[in-house]
């Protein structure tokens, strides 16, 4: 059995969403996702849904806590209806600093809160679909009012798959308990996934009464690839930058700690405070790079992905920003190989 293969909208700019989504569907991808970095993650998916017919669309990820679960539930319901059941809601909790200082929302331990977030959306969607009484009361969220005037009514595909991103073990357990899947952070290694994330997912699944077959594991790490080793080397520069960026965040130190690299976080964090962003990638040695990323040219990438993620990950991300004819044909072939791996 192979992998589902997804790619990102390289820009979430609305004027570019139609072309990007159409291109992804023509290339044979299973899904296209929008990230919430400099742009909203939901808006481009409306356009993506309009200009495609087969491919799944999703957020990877939308930040949960700045939005009420009611707001997110309404957006997801509309996207699910408009896409005819092709929408996957990917949510992330973000770190304390961004919640408080970028979004100006209160911070509490994220695992109990995201659990209620998902549960309350399920209750809201059930009320939308059945017209039944909305009655969800939790510690963090309470929803007890839904009148006909504000109920959008039933849709053909009422189950909206929800995935959450997880780096720590608490969110991983919540994913297994109340979600349809987990999005492994790019700042992740297979050792950390096997030793920390997967056991917690399985605990959550056991508590929910479900099996691993009823749950989707997405992602796993970074890819540095290209048509030849020269292109791969260029790609590794960007991967080192991303590792150093995420590694400077103390919330993610557990991953470094698991490999005995805990002091790297303090070093990167201090450099970030000094504004030394351009110098930070030099802190990431080859040994660390190989744990966080698959580094291989196109002709070897499928075997490398199978070796690292086979039997663990259900959905992988693979993309190429190049639009050369040669690269397009190579990427099409890789997508098919991964899907049939």
C-alpha cells in the first residue's frame, strides 16, 4: 500500500490560488493544503475548491485558539459543503508567545483546550446536521445556543475530518483520542515519532475505542531533493534554515533533547534574540540535518521515503517549486511511485 501525497499552495495569495490548485490536481496529487503564516489559510481553499473536482483541500494548519470553535466550525461546514466532502480541517495550537503577543489571546495548557475545541466543534456540527439541541459545556468552551436562524442546516458529507499538529506528547494523545489524524511537525525526527509521538497516539486511540486503521498520520519531516546533487545541496540550505528557525523556539526543545542536542535550543534562541537569523543555519550540522530531513535526488527519493516512513506514515508531503518540463515529469513519476509504493 502506498502513501497519499499532498503539496502546499506555495503562496496563499488569493490571486494565485486557482492556478496552484489546478496545477496540483493535474499533477496527480491527492491533496493540496494551505498554511497559515502570512495569509489566512481558509480563504484560498474556497478558490481551490471552485477550480478542482477530485483533489482534497485542507488547512495545514489553521491556528485554533484565536478563533472561537463556533467560527471555525462554520467556516469548515461551508468549505465541506462547497467542496462536496473534500475538506480536511488541520488545526494547530501555536506556541505561547504567538498566542499572547501576535494574536493577543489568553494562554492555557494547550492539550486540554484543543481537546475541548475539537469536541465542541463536533457538537456544533451535530446540531447543524440534525437540528438537535446544542449543549456542550466544558472548562474552556461552552456552547448552548443554536437557533434556526443561525443554523446553516444539513450537508451531504457531515463528517469533517479533523487533524491536529503535535510536537509534544500531550497533543499527540489528544489527537488519537478525538481527531481523525495527526500532522507531524516538520521539526520532527522518526526516532522522536517512534519513541514519543506514536505511543501517545496509540493511548489516545485506545481510549477512544478506535484502531490505528481508523486514524491518519501525516508528514514526518523535511525533504531536501532535486534533479541532481547540486539541486539537493541548494535545497538543504533552506531545510537548515527551517530547522534552525523552529529549533530556536523553546517549546520544541523536546525534540532536540531526545537526541541529546538540548543545548542547541539555547544557542539558537539567543541568536534569534540578537537578530542573527542569517547565521543560525550554520549551527545545524550534517548529522542533525540527516535526522530531520531526507536528503536525496529525485532518482533516490522514493526509496528513501519508503525506508523512513513506510509502515508509519499514511500521507507524505512532496512538492517542487520548479515548473521546468523536466522537473514536472520527474515529479509526476515520483508521485505515482509514492502512491503505489
